[in-house]
């Protein structure tokens, strides 16, 4: 008698909700097309094609995010969550990315004297100026290959697909509904940023050093994240946030394994945010990276990483609130104090803005400690205001150049800037006053919102430290304003350039800073409506 043949059960294919995933799929698709453009199109047409493709793709993705408003669902078998927080953060990332793309696309800010000879004399770079990126990334700084590429006017258009892949990873990061998807998003957003940080045209060694530091420390933080993910999987038997939350809720005994898993997971996220004690990379990378990359990274990475931290704490381990709140409060206090105090000692503009970014991370964490809906909505508003102001501030920094064409980032070079260019100094002063939290700016509304949320959540001590840190931070912001308007200019003042794309970015971000400071209610209401999570 023959044994009946038993076939393996067929595995049903997972359903993919293309509409819900459309913003991310659009950006991923445009990034892939950008790689093909880089591979197959001739050099003369790559730059305009990349610019049109990038701006068009990001704008279409932003339209798709707006079209999904009100959606609360999970996609790809629960791996991705599409809810109010996801859509709000994705929209913010896309707006910042559009501005960042314009900033990176600038070709008229740096006027290096390049002899038009050799096979590249047709290029936009050789004829109209150069960009912020090295023409030969693989060459040794100062080598004959790099000099030849500079003379040929080679433009590094690879930055556009790299940036688009980073944007796609940034959009997936806060939307991840399980730890495995979040780790993949972390790597997708990180690897292009490591490369972009080392591509500066000027100060090549400093740029490469910053990229290496960022890569090594980022690899360590990713290892911590992966180890924490393994511990949480061992504790809950699943990597999905809803399953982890259910396991914590069922467990009335020892939760040490879960707490250790969350702690290690937080290392990777707090590193990306730039919180103390994981902030050591921030000043070096911000200073060494090309300024357009610094502006984009400082804004977009913080938005995405804070969103991912929100999802982990509020969806994955809300049952461990009593365990993570005191630790997060201590980190918030240390971050605010260290960022504000060390910023005072800086003599370089980009390093000062870097420590300012660290202090703002502490203000954001203050609202997360509140562990309530007000905390979520205030963080969402804060990220919009901070992201736009940061891109604008770094755009202003790129316009002040010394005699050699390098960015004049040392503070004494900015003395008397208000007399030479009142509008540029006034706009930069607006950004600094917003960072300081002065009324009629978006920064004031942001800080008021996060402090109010922390107070309502019982974190009064954090509010007191936050107010004191804001007062300390106001000192070094006002110091720069005094330097620009009430100090005599140096003997050899820096040159000021006014390229079209960068000045457009500055104008848009400055207008947004004022509008959100005077009429914040529509965005506050939108953030409040968006403060919902789906499991």
C-alpha cells in the first residue's frame, strides 16, 4: 500500500497596501531612477535631470501624504503603521528634504577660479561656479586626480540619489511598526549620510574625518540597537510593537530583560538624536560635513529619530513607563545643560549650532517624559519649527566666505555683518532668536508647548531646568547678534554671496519662522489631531 504524498502547505503571499505605502514607494522609486540616471545619462544633462526628478518626486510624495490624511491602518502584515504621527512626520521630512535638495543643488555660491580646460569644459561647474561637493570623492585630497577633476569642472551629481535614499529611510523610520523594519530603516537612512558627510569640496581632510567618526560611532550605536532588539525578541517572542506591549502587560513578574532591551534600543535612537551622553559626534560631523548636508541632516535625522523613539516608547513599551520616564528625564536634563553650556565656549559658528542642536534635543525629550497626548503634539510642532529654522540657519552660514572662498565660520569673521548686509544679518538674528525662544517666533511657541506638556505630565523639575537652560542658551545667541550689529568689522571682512537657490531656502524658512510664531494655531491644531498611534 503506497504512502499518500503530503505536500507542504502553501504560504499565502502577504498583501501589500500600495496606497498606504505610496509616499515611501514614490521616494524609493525616484531614488532608483536617479541611480539609473547617474549610470546611463551623459554628464551634461545629469544635473538638471536630477534636480527635476528629485523635486518632482518629493513633491508628489508630499501630495500622497496629504491624500492619506486621516488614515489609521497597518500595512505589509503589520510591519508599517500609517497613522497621524507617521503622516505628520513624513510630511515634515518631505518639506525639509525639498529645501535641503535646493540647498544641495546650489551651483553659484562657491566661485573657485577654475581654468576651463580639458574634457569637462562643457560642464555647469566649469562655466557658472562650483558646488559644495568634491569633484573626485575617491581621490586623495590635494592629489593630481582631484586637481584634474576640478579643472575639468566635474560635478558630483551622485549626491542626489544618495540624498533620496536617505529621505526614503527617514520616512520609513518613524513609520516602522516592528523592530526589524525599524532597524532596516535605520541602516537605509544612515549609510547615505555617512557618504555625504565625506564629500566636501573644501577642507577635505576635515570632511573625511567627520565621515569616519560618524560611521564608526554609528556602527557601534547600530550594534546596541540590534542587541536590544534581540533581548526584546527573547522577552516577548515577537518583534512587533503591539506584541511587545502585550507581553509587558501580561508579565507581572521580573521585567529586567525587557528594561535592558529598551535601554540598549534607546542607545541607537538617542545617538541619532544627539542626546547626552551620545552627542560627541555632533560638533565634529556638523563642522566637517558639507554645509548643505549638515543642514539637511541636522533637521531631517532628528525629526525621524524622535518619531521612532516616540513609537518605541508610546506603542512598544507603554507598560514600562515607570521605568523609562526617570531615565529619560535624567538624559533630558543632562542634554539641555551640556548643550547650552558647551555652546558658550565655541568659536566656530557650525560647532555652536551643533551644540545648540544638542540643547534642543533636551527640550524635545522634556515633552517625551510627559508621556501624554500633549507631549506628542508639542513634539510634532517643535520638530516642524526646529527643522525649518535649522535648514535656514545653515543656509545663511554658507553665504559668508573668506578670501579663499572657504566658509568663514569663525565667529570674529561675522563682526559687523549687520552693517554690510542688514537683511542677511537680520534673518540670521531671526533664526537665533527663534532658537532662543523669543516671542513672535516659532521657537517661543515650540518651547512653551513642550514645557506646558511636561508640566501637565508632572515633570515640573524638567521645566525648571529647561527654562534655566534656555536662559543660558539665549546668552550665546544674543552674543552673535551683538557681534553682527554692534561690533566693528575685521580688517579683511569676509565676502558675501547671494546665490538664487540658497537665498530662496533662506527666505522660505525665515517666513515660516515668523508665520508660525505669529499664527501658530493652525499647525498646533493639526499636530494635536495627528497625535494618534495605531497598533
